[in-house]
């Protein structure tokens, strides 16, 4: 599904990613952990096509296609979704309108008929029910007046509606209290499927108690220094990121 | 120095304290020097132009001594259910009125005086590091008289479901006295807790309180302050918050009592992605003056702050509200919202500016 080879990325005048190699097969959930400044969010944003970051070397192959050659909106049309670390507010544009535009853009790209307002509303209300979200959310402007936790829940709701093939969650758990964390994790788990790949970027192991990953990779100074299964995350929590500096195993 | 300042300085020198670490003695001496230099604020100072502290400075408030005997039954009863309550009377920890045996794992609630003896290393990195003694006379005064108070330390990753209640009772057996309530909260990385800070009392006492809160990275802290001192009391309080990245902080400041009340809340958002809510409710009657000043410093990008202050003012009460929001260079994507509304129940009530 996703193959990243020797990815090197610069941002803000600095080298951030110094050669990332990562393979994510369809249906897998991969966690990317690392200390602050290690490049976790940069990796997520490079996959999504954030214009502030420059890919200086390497490749990303997505479903057989060269992802780096596509503009961000085309990557989205191809089924790539990113849940933002800092979701923005869009006053004046309600959630339903926003989502309908996105859903139909993807459908058009796939040659499927677009949904009309009524078809869309019944589709999206079903999704709201699965995530136990209050449907009145749909008529509110995107993220306006939302708390941090509500914004993160809204990102997962968008993921549920868009049904991406590759979902990249950028520090979806940061700043959340334990109840909001569980709600967000429930939403992500409801979306797990053999046809969907998920990359979860997180600083803390706690989220991974609820969203159990197939693989865990640890980033340090722009490189993956260790990969393993979910127990790697538990070891990290116990020993701290400093442990890896003492025993790095470059991949 | 003016006569009021001199009285407090004299009380400093005659106050007896148990032996304290050298670093604390130095802190206190510096704070006293700041207080002498600054003097009490007058209405010529921008931050105090609507609030004269003459009702406090023209009176003599001797330093309160142990007031346990003057606490009437029920005064310090818990509001939160009583599972974790730390009570201070006139600024001194009162174990007989507190209930700390069933504290959940991951949190420590200690008397500051005790912590300075048994585990000073727990307190030294944090105590008086946020409270601005060099700029705020009342804070300097509190720090100069630092002796006891409450310390709450929440361990990293601990999720504390029980609300932690701290009650500061200011009581005067006879002549009105001054006390300096002190609260230090250290919320470890990714921890979660709720704290209720209450002020109750008896008599026309003067409470000069300072609260310092260190919010760890990714920590979630809900803070409530409820001030229900008698209508004749004086209450000056300063709260200082330091937020680290991705922290979430909410504070709800409720004022009912006090003839002259001043609340200063200073929040420094020193990391990306912090969400800070400062809410306030004030109810004024008779000739009460309630002054709320907030400062939120967006020092880093991607932080959000929200303030809603609401007041209900009747009879001849007055309120002052001043909310300052500072956005530093490169604090991109700052989102700050602020609202202050007052409901006036009489023609003589005057809302804040």
C-alpha cells in the first residue's frame, strides 16, 4: 500500500527527515513514536503533501503510484487522509457542506455519481451514529467554538465519512483527557478494516493501549532507530526515549 | 517607606519561622526587598487605576497566628465530597480539619512546611519561580512571609479521578489579621487532575493569596477557585500558570465575598498546542468592589485561549475587568477569545471597564 524509500525532507531551513524507510501493507496499523523534534509530524505532513516541507531525496509509492508527484488535493482524491495535529476553524462553512464537497470530489475522481444533499445527509447521519456523535454537529461551522477534544473527534468523524485507503493521524491524542482519548480511539477502531492502512503518530504510549498497532517505529533525529511490535511502545514508556540513545539499532 | 509598608516589614522581622532551607530564606529576603521598593499600589499605577487599596493600607493587620480555636463548626466542610481535602487555617496546614488518608495513587498533597523539611527537592525547582515578586507588591508580600501552605504534586501519566480540594480559612478571633495562603501545584507530564481551591473565613480579615501552577507537557488540569469569605473581608489573590506543550488547562474563578477583592491571573503558554480556558463569575452586593485582571501570554504558536467572565452586580457594587492578551513574535496560529458581561440589578451598580 505505502512504500517510503530513503525519504529526506527539509523544513524551516533545516534537515528534518534524514532517510526514512517504511513499508505499510494494506490493513495494517503502524505507530510512529519519538521525542519532540524527531520528525514525526514532518513525516505525516510529507505524506499528505504539506507545502512548507521540501522533499530533497527519496520516494513514496502509494498503491503503485508516485505519491510525491501528486498535489495534496490529488493525494486526497486517491484516498489519503490526514487528521491534523492542529485542526483549523472555518467559520461560515458548516460541517455538512464541507464534508459533502470533499466526499463528492473523491467520488467524481473515481467516476462514481456524486451524492445529492438528501443522499449525503442520510449517509453522514449513519456515520455520526456509529461514532456516537451528536448530529447537530453537522450544521455547525467547522470546528468553530470546539474544544481541543471536540476538534480531534471531528477529525476522526471526517475520516469516517471520507473512508480513506490510507489514514495518517498526526498526534491525534495530544492535549486530550482520558475520556476524549477513549472516544477518539473508539472512532479509529471502528474504521479499522483489511482494506485500510493507518499510520498513528503519537508521543505517548497511552493511545496505543486503545488503538493497538501492528507495528511500532521510533523516530529520533529524523531516522527510524527501532521498529518492533506493540511491546516496543511499552518498553519506551517504561524506560523513556533516552533508552534508545544508549542502544540504537539503525534500520 | 510609607507607614503601612513599614508595619508589614516590622512584622516580617518579628515573625518566627521554623528553620528553612537557605534558598528559601534568600527568596523571602528578596521578596521583602521588592515589597519595600514597590510599596502598595496606588491608583496612579495603570494596573490599579480603578481599584484603590486604601481600605487595606489604612488598617493595621497583624500577622495571624494559629486560628484553629476560632474556626466554627462547619466552616471548612468539604464542597467536593470530602475524599481528599487539605485545610489551612490562617495559612497554616490544619491536619485535624483535613482528610488526606484516602488519596489515590499518583498524587501527593502535602503541607508546604512539611514538604520543605521532608522533601525540599520536590518543591525547590518550582516554588516562587512563577510568582512575580519583582513586579507585584502583594505577591512579594506573600512570598516574604512564606512559611506554610499546600503543595499538590501529580505524578506523570497519573489520572486522578477524585477532585482535590484545598480550603483556606482566614479567621480572626478578635482583631482582624492578615494571612498569606499559598498553593503550589505541579502537574506531571500527561497527568490529569481536578483541583478545587476555596476561601472561607470569619471576620474582617485580609487574605493575601498566591497560587502557582506548573502544567506539564500533555497534562490536563481543571482548576476551580471559589471565594466565599465574609462580606467585610479583604481578598487579594494572584494565580500564576506556566503551561508546557499540548497541555490543557481550565480555571473557573468564582467570587462571592469580600468588600475589596482583586484577582490577578497570569498564564504563560510556553509550548505549542496549549489550550487555556480562564472563566470567571462574580457576584457583587452592597458596596463590594470586585476586580479581575487576567493576562494570557501566547509565547508559542498554535495555542488557544478562551475567557468568559460574567458578573451579577446589585445595589452599589462595582466591578473591574481587564483582560490582556499578549501574542509574541512567531506565535503563529494563535487563537484567543475573550468575553466579559455584567448583569446590573440596580442603577447604582457599576460594571467593569
